[in-house]
C-alpha cells in the first residue's frame, strides 16, 4: 500500500508526495537521483550494502565524523541495511517493491538478475513499477558489463579532451573538482523517472529506464560534438576567464552585437565601434581574439569587484571567480535558499545543500538528515510490512539486518 496522496489541506506538499521509492545504490549517481526525488516529496527508502553500507560513508571523510559526500546525497531518506545474499533479505526487498512506485538501482548490469531482482522479476510483483537502472555504460553495448565511475565517463566521452587536449596549445589533462558525470546522470535519471510517472498516470503502465553515466555526459554538450558530427572538425569555443588586479573574472564580449556595444561603453572605448574590425557582429566574430585582448587589458587594471560592478552596470554578462569558501557564503546562495539547516544525528546542527528548484505552490527541499546505517530497519519493516518486534529482532540477530551509528 503506497503512502496516501496529500490532502487538499496540505497545499504545500511536495509535487511527488505520495510516491514511494526504493533505492539500491551507492556513491553519487543513484543516490543523487533518489535525493532529488526525496526533495520533491517522495518517500525514499535506501537499502545499503551489507554489512558496511554505502561506500560514500567513508569517501574523502578524513577526520570528519561523517562523509560530506554521503550527507549531501542522502539527506531526507529512510535508511536500511539488508543482506541481499540471503533469501530473507531478498524477500524483504520483494515485499517492499509491492508497495513502491519506483526502484532506483545502480548495480553493474547483471547483478540484479543474479539476485532475483531483475525488472521482469519485480514487474511480476508490481506491474506498475517504474525501475531505473543506472550504470556506467548502460544495459546494452560492448561496454555494458564494465564497471563505471565518473572519471571513466569524463575520459571516454571526450569531455577531458574537450577541456584540455583541444586547446591551442594542448594542455595536460587533469580531472575536474566535481564528479560531473555522476551529478549529470542523477539529474537525467530524475527527469526520466518523473516522465515515466507522468506516463503511468496516463496509461497505467510501468517502465524500465536504462540510464548510463557515459550516455548522460555524452549528451550534455552545447555544440562541439554536434559540429564534429556535421563537419568532422574539432573547433571548440572556451568561455573566457580573465585576470584582474586581485583575482579573475569571466566576461564575454558576445554573443550578440549589443553585448559588444555595452562592453565598449563600459571600458570607456566607444570609439572601437567605429573601427572596421569591431563595427559589426560579423567583424567582432572575425576578430574575437583581438576583442578579448582589449577586454583583458582593461580588466588587468581593475580589481575583480570594480570590474564586476562596472560591467554589470552596463549589462555585460560577467562574474567574479569565487573560491569554494567564497562561493558557499555569498549572499545570493542565502537569498535563494541553496543551503538548509538539519539536525544530523552525528554531526549535530549543520547546513546542507538544498534543492535548486523553487515551486510557487509546492514545498521542495531537503526533508531531514542522512540516515545512519540501518536507522529505519525496524520502522520500515514494522510499518510497511507488518513485521512484529520479535521478527525484526530475529532478523537482526541472524545478521540479515545491520545497524550502526555511522
């Protein structure tokens, strides 16, 4: 039995209130997808790997009591730790599937089938089930059986080369400071699940979604790949970043001629608009490198704050390059509610990343702390499956359930 839909009195319920999700995933891509679902009001039950739980609990933790990665991608969920190598563990999952709308799994293709939890197995239990399988390369193709992480997708989709090897001159490749493929895949899977839920409302039919890190990052491109498919060329346009007296700003002389006109006025060089090299949109495009050099010379004589103020006043699109501490503390972050406060059972009262979407008529945002390992074992089994306290204790004593304050 699924959770009841929100009542008319609860006008600010999340748009996915009444949807129940079962997550069998770890690290970032799958958990971030499920976190978006939770932020939008879904009840998410996370089943972690037995016996140590999601490996992200210890990833880059250092001396922190909890991993920032685990906290970020698992806030607002209910947590269970169940041994899926045991028949009792698989039986628990199947009974939960009967009461869920969505399953998010991120095993290497073939693992769910070995467990007896493939889509066809679960569809027989719940014909309206939407199952989203997230993997490195997808369920088909020559690389389907390979494990996949973000750094693999960064390399094999051409994204790393796009950032470094296609520059003039080429630069030694290096990894980004964010698992871009993971978070793009999480967002992609979230959108696909919402579309499948909408389709189910129209048709009553479930669905099996196949989402891959490789596919999601490959498709997340503005025009370089499409240009290559059409012309075979490898021309790449890089968003400009310029040095100032005390830091860096990004400022563009385009994309349209009005932007260039504004830039000329901002830097006190309106005479450039009479220069044949810069008098038309086509001319600016042809002499873009020289236009950028002029902008760079002006910026080199200003502080980042001054450059930002002057250019913004002239409606030139620009932004100061922020450090991580500066970025998370800037007023825009606070004004937009991009961080929220939660009471974490281990870290105490902390700020966490919040949902980036605003609904006028619905409440969207983090719903609570990231669960400790197996924190909700008893609650879920008793409330959803009707197990008694003695049966829960038997499963705990037999090692089918694991609980720990981590």
